């Protein structure tokens, strides 16, 4: 059957295949590009996965489109900037005049997007008196005497208290940061940037003490110093003198250690950009050498943090205020994806892209070209990095053990996490050329690839190699539990059924999208739905309606034995990650099934065809979702397993869990893969291990609305590691 890859990718695959064949002729198989050692711990600082991905926002998130895109991205954290340029009412002369509702509104929008706010007090408000006796300029460079420092500290405590009173006790669990880049003379000036950092340390210590006095010691996490990536005061004037004049100049690590020892931070925050000016260096240098500098920086700060969380609070391809055009080019996809992999590997707690949303004008609030990855006008397409970082976000979801990965060559990066559901891997291509990457040490599994020039593309890792587009990312995961659509399409269907079906027609039983299927996100988000649906409901609905990509595609084929004789009654599953469709072969060994998508999300789009029969074993093959509607596309030759052993199914069960959900399962199943298949409905669900089960039980949930959910209409299909097969009807016992 067809590969389903674009023409240029097929050409690349043929070239790779020719090179592989030539290598085999010369003797031996080529060494893998990536070697995974699941039995060994990671060589990085971190040994387990616990990571948050998010964005910095200034004002643009707080428009409807920005909220929807941020929810679609799946941000864990969003940095809320509180200060001179960002809260328009901050110029009030007294706390009584301050419009606290605007801060409440900004934080509420972050919550609407499904994220946790990281509130950053980047400057003092106007009612705090500066050292010269005038109201604060509300800028990071403002100087204060002892009274001014106390005023800033009380302002921080007041703001947290007002957030607590408005949002409840949960506000005390959010992270709060003090100031912004005090070591950057361009932002904080000589008073903070030059010397030992004593001026910043005084501000931080006072704020931390005020918060502890208000809420109790250790109740609220206060962090900083939002360290700039550059060496403190290292920039030279045209005459060769230090920007900081005659004041001592210290590097970033000395500065960080000094301010942290002066007043212990609950967590550390720091920033990183490309460490270059526009046009100063090559793309390969940024992705090879300078990302290596970044990884070293992560590891060093992990050591300084000594078990405390630390966040890469700002990151993007380049921090020049002119905005490098490569920020909005495909190369930024590889930069940000690899930076995230390195941050995880070396022990960071999270990474926040600067920025997420951008103004529709393309300008920042200060009038600069915008760094944003997606527009706050929902109809505008996001930058190339958006889809890649979506996949990164889903890869790092959950927890697991980081394992050793050896990478050959400078143009690849990889991270492997071993989870309760099996290993999953992320492979980043740091070059612009498409390539087939040889991987050893991982079992065959579904995969998803994406780049700045392609959307999420399902594929199949055969245990040997995986295709990764230029400046792209591939994720290999047998369960892909972390790749579920955010928000889920199931929620979108419920929204449609309850709020849209009266006008547009009910979803028929057994179907998964109404006649509106195929409607684009822009159409949905710009429709009348925006008037009565919440932000979350709107994006759920849009994902539901636009996700029905493979409806109507048909795969046909034949199943025969090793002698070419047709096999009747063989089961063929168009297998996704946790769901799929199924059909049985007729007397001539022929089958026909629809490549439909039960959940209308990329994570359940069928990836492979699985043919199985109790007497002949099982075999699988990659699948193309662009299958032609007629003609035999796939031919399977089933060979009986070398051993007569069959997987043991001690029992199967069917449990009602309310009016809407049923649970199917097995106990003590000696098999590597188990599916529940509707005998006549063509629906398949992969069983996953039950958490904490001492019997090795597996389960799946099915909607009661499906006609195939009736007890006795399901068959459990178990496949052993040797290819042996057992089929068993589901019982209610």
C-alpha cells in the first residue's frame, strides 16, 4: 500500500534505503544513530520526568483568541507580568486607587486557558516612593531607600492577599517571582546589575519576609531573580569601557550565588536566548554549539538549586529587540524542541517560551516586532514552532524514568522516558534535511512527526528506524498517553450534543461527528458559537468539528496463509494508539474496513493494520490514512507461530459504570497486546493495565451510546510476543 508520505519524503526515504542496502553489501548493518539503553539511568542531571511547559505573556493572551490558542497549546504555566508596562492602572498614586480587578481579570484569563499563573512583580507601583522622593517610575531600574523597599514588599504581600481573597486558597499555591533581570543593565540599570547584587537581594529579602509575615513561613513560594542569560555588565561601551563603569563586574553564576545566599529563594528563575546578535552566526552553530552552552547552563543551575525547582522563565531563538526573523522560521521549531529536551535532561523544572501570543499588529506593547508563537487573532495561523511545541508539550506530560540515550552525530537530539505503559522517545532533527533515523533499543510502536512545515503526521516505528522531517520532531510511544488532544474531542462532542444539535442536527448513534464535520477552526471560532460558549467549550467544539479527517477512507485487502490459501474469519484491526476499527475476512480472505477515527484526534488515527487468526498467528504493517476507496491495498501472509503456546486468558469481564460508560477487561492475560473488538460494530479498543492491579488486569472504557457496547457483542483478542493469538468472547462474569 502507499506510504502516505509527501513526494520529497518518499525520495528521501528511497535514498536512505539505497544507502542502507549499500552498507549491507559491504558487510554488516550500519550503526544506529540513536542507541537506547532502557536498563540504564540517564547520564543527565535529572533521573525522572516532572516538567512544566508554558509561556510568558504581556497583554496579548488576555484577548479571546490568545486564550484559545494557549489552551490548544496546553500550557502548564503562564507568567503574568505585573508592573509598569503591563497593568494599565498601575499609575495609580495610592493602593486605594489601584484597579485590582484588572489583575484579577488577567489571572482569570490564565485560568481560563487551563494554566497555572506564575505572577511576576517586575517593578514597584507608583505609590511606592523612590530614593529621590518622587513616585516610582515603575521600571526595573528604580532605586529605593529603606522605606521604599518596605513599601514594595508590602505591595507584594497585598497583591497576593487580594488574589487569595478573590480566587481562594489555591492562590497561595501559585509561584510568585520578584523583579525582572536585575543583572541586565539594559533593564535594571547599574544600581542592580553592577556589583554583587546587594540591591536586588535587599528587595527580594524584604518581599519574602513580608509574605511570610502575612501568610506564615513557607506557605507561599517566592522565587527569582529572573536572571538574564548574559554575563553581568559584560557589555563594552564604544571606548572599550565596561557599561557598568567602575563598579565590579561579576558573571552570572557569581551573581546568582550571591543573591541566593543573601536571601534563600524557594525556586530559581532564569532566562536564555540564542546568545547571539542577528546575523552574527550560522544556524548550525546555534543548534549545535550554543544549545550545548544552554544545556551546560541548565545543569549548573540544577547544581546551584540543590533540589529546589528552577525554571527557564524566558526563552526564544534570539533576544535582540529587533527580533531575529528566524524566530518565526522553521529553525525555531528545532531550537525550542531541543532546548526543552535538554532542560528536562539536565534537571530544570519547566520552560516558558517568550512569548506565546502576539498582538495581531505584529508589534509588542513597547512597539517592537513581536516574539509570539501564535496570534491573539484566532484566524491568523501560528508560527511554525507552534505545532512542534504542541507535540513537545504532550510528550513531557506525566511522569517516568529517564533512561540512557547515546546519540551519534551533531544534528540529532533525543530523550527517552520509561513509563508504566512502556517507553516513549522524542527525536529532534537539528538539520534542515529530512532524514530516516536509525534507532536501537526500543520496541516497535506508533509514532507522530511534525515540523515547522508539516502538521502532525502519524507513522509507525518498526523497531529499526523512524522518519523525522527537517528541523522537526518525532515521538515514538506505544501508548502515547501524554498525547491526548488538549482539550479532548470528547468534550467537544458533548458540547455539540447539548448546545448545537438543536440547530445543526443530532449526532447519529455510532457516528462521531455531525454533518458539519470538516469545519475549520477559524470558521468555528468566528461563528455565533463565540457568543454563548465559554473559551474552553469553543476550542473543544472546534477540535471536535475539525478533527474528522479520515472519515470515508476505506482500506481493502486479503489475508492468506504461507501457502497462499485464503484465510476466512481472520480479524483485521486498523489500530490507533488506544482505539481503532475492525473487520473480519470473508470466505475468500478479503476484508474491507473504514479508516475512521473514533475520537477524531491525532492520537487515535489508525497507524497500522493488524491481521490475526487463532490458528495462523498475527502480523502487522504501517497504514496510510489516505487509502484509496477501492481495490486490494494490503496483502497479509500469516505464518503460524513457531511454538504451540497460546496466550492465557484467565477471564474477561464487562462492568457497568453508570448509564454512559461500560468497562471491558481481562485478568492475568499473558500477552503483549490485547484488544476488545466489537464482533459486528467494527470498533476496537486497546486494553491498558489497571493501575495497582495485583493480577495484571487490563481494561478499557466504552461509551454506552455505542450500539456495540452490549454484553456478548465484544471479543477479546490477545497477541503474544511470539505472534500467537487467542480470541475470547467477553462475559458478564
